[in-house]
DNA sequence: GCGTTTATCAAACGAATGTTTGAAACATAA
DNA sequence: TTATGTTTCAAACATTCGTTTGATAAACGC
């Protein structure tokens, strides 16, 4: 293994450890010792632990959102004016994820797990950062989903969009563990793209499920 | 508000704070000061912070899994021998969740967020604890899902089961935030049971989606 | 060459954490 | 009341954390 520079070694190691144990549970001392760099290196190169966490995300998400934007441009130009089917929107997202060259030395699933962590693990500053940096591209995506499912009531689509997101993020974030189980139980190797190809019809069918009638409850014990 | 005993005050406050900030990010000093009990009370009554975390889960999950087991007994006895439809299995789970009297002074959504946290936020000891304590009831549930979707190939069902789980866990874990957004955007208050009633048709449709043909890729760049 | 910037390093700092201690307060029963 | 067991409390303990410091080394421009 060729010796990378200090910054890259820190980023790779931090990414891996954050994905394994979470942000608060991973100390700078663990990171720097595993990365074989001096403890002070993190504060020297990144400024603080918070900034390191953000840098880990930025290294992946910056090129990703750039590519995803381009792919959405392409998709829209291919459908000049015509409405874009939901499946096409979803596949644009997933192929971007799958085909993007990873700036990381860790696998795709490591970063996926990280994204899942970022989503749940409140970490106030993290949510704010992701919102500020990548809110607009997320908005563009949801807008396309909206046009692709214009038959759905707004409220219904709102929730289904998050059901969809949940399936994706959750599965991706525990992908390594799940792949191991699947390979052990069914004796066949599973690739990331296989999981994604299974995910699309699932969420796609979910999005066009019949709309439920909400049954009001007689007693009102929760808001 | 009637003054509860020390143990309950600690449990309620811990549950709330854990759900808000995560486990590692919530210190015993924050918990005890908000609960208006002495710092040493946690170690006196629970032994350690880890034990407190487990106690928070046990207080909810013990009665829950007891009830859920009973409901599954009932469901099976009602379908003596006949196969149970998937929707019935899912609805048994959700009605158990919704109708269960909460041992908590916090709302259902607080605990849901906590469950989501527990699932993603690895916390080695937590995963082990949940697996040991509640693994068998989870296995019983998945077995019922299997019989209720016997037309699906095993591999396909395996992944779809986790897609389903993902939708549920993720939505529930960010339920409060999502409810706020929904209420602000659509000007109507959403109850936990409404979200669940929306979730069922979504995952149900996903489970019976057409089975995709996996397209092999020409170049093999990921495992 | 020299001067200046950039990077690495061991050591220490101050703050925050989970836990323990031993005394005080309280409750219960003989 | 006295004796005994339980609970509360302020204080301290031992670690661990992120961060800073000042010295040393390496790299670069001229």
C-alpha cells in the first residue's frame, strides 16, 4: 500500500471509524493512532473535530452532488417538456451513486453507513451543515419526484418520499452486515448494484400503492 | 405534575434526552440535573450508564414484546391452519405499537426515535443486549412474514424485509421532525397512527412488487 | 547559501466525563 | 427510643477528551 499524505490518511481512517462507532464515540486519539499521524495533525489540517467530520462528508458529497446535478440536467434534456417517469428519476439517482468513482479508499458501503448515521444521529451542527451545503440538490430531486407522481396528494407524497428514503438509507447503511448474512444464508454473492436493482421496484410499487383512508380514533390520547 | 419517584424521573428524563441528542452526547450530569435528582442516583439505582440505557429500553420493550407475543398467538388462533395474509401480520404489529399503554411519560414518538437510534447507532453493547433480549420475538415476526409471502423467492424476501424495516425505523426515528414539517407545510396535524396507517400500504405494495431481473454488469468493479 | 513558510512531534492544559466515597437524612420495625 | 436498612447528597477521584503550545524538522523560493 502506497503511503498517502497525512490529510488523506486522516480522512480515510476517520471515515472508517466514524462509520463503525459513530462520531462522538470515536476519539481523535483513536483516529490519529490508527492513521499513524500525530495527534495534533487533525487540529492543524482541519481546525477541529467538527470540521474533520464535515470534511469527511464533503470529500464524497461534493463530487457526488456535482455529478448528480449533471445527470439530472441530462435526464431533463432527454425528456424535453414531457413528464419524466418516476422510475427514470430513481434510476438516475442510483446509477449516479453506483457509477461514481469513490474519492475514498474505503468501499461505497462504508460511506453509505456514514450517511445513515448522519441522518439519524442528530448532531445539530451536522444536520445544519448538510442542509446548507446540499439542501438545494435535495430539493431539486424531490421536485422531480413530485412531478413524476403528480397524481398523489401532497401529504401522501411527503410521507412516501420519506418511506422511500428510509428504505434506501437504512439498507445502505447496514449493507455490509446484510450482504454477509445474505451470502451466508443463500450462498450467492450480492453486489451493491443488485441490492439497488431490488430496491427500485420495491419503492416504486410503494409510491403507487392505493391511498389509505385514515381512520380517526375515538379517544385522543396522542397528538 | 405529581412528583414521581427518583427512578421514574431518571428514566423519563434519560429517555427524552437520549432521543434528542443520542447516548454518548447525553451526560449523566445533564440527566440528573434536569430530573432534579442527585448525580450519584443513577449509579446507585442502575449501577452504570450502560445499565441505565438498557433500563430505558426494557421499560418499554418488556411489556411491548409480551403484548406482541399475545397478539401473534391470537392472530394465529384466528387463522387456525389457514395462511395469514401479510397485511394482517403488519397490522398486528402496528396496532400493538399504537394501542399499547406507554409506561413512559413521554410520547410514543420519543420512544420510536429512540428505537431508531438504537438500531443505527451501533453501540456494541446495545445491539447485543437487544439481540439477546428480543431476538426471539423478532424471529417469530419474520417467520410469519415469510409464511405470508411464500410466493417470493427467499433472497428477494430477505431484502424486501429489510427495505420494509428501513422505512419503518427511519420514519419513526425522525418522526418528530417530520411531523413538524408536515404540519407546517400542509397545515394539518398528523398523529403517529396516521403515519403508521400510511406506512402499511406502502410497504405492503412494495412486498408484492414485480420481481426484478438482475442485470449482470460487463465490468466487475465492485464485489 | 539563507530566510521563510509549512508540517510534524511530544508534552501539557483545561474541561468534561462516569464512577466512588463517606457522611447525612430518612424510613421502618422492634 | 433505638437499631437497621435504604436513599440522598456534596465532594472528590481517576480518566478521557479536544485543543494548544513551543520546539524541531522538512520543503521551498530566492
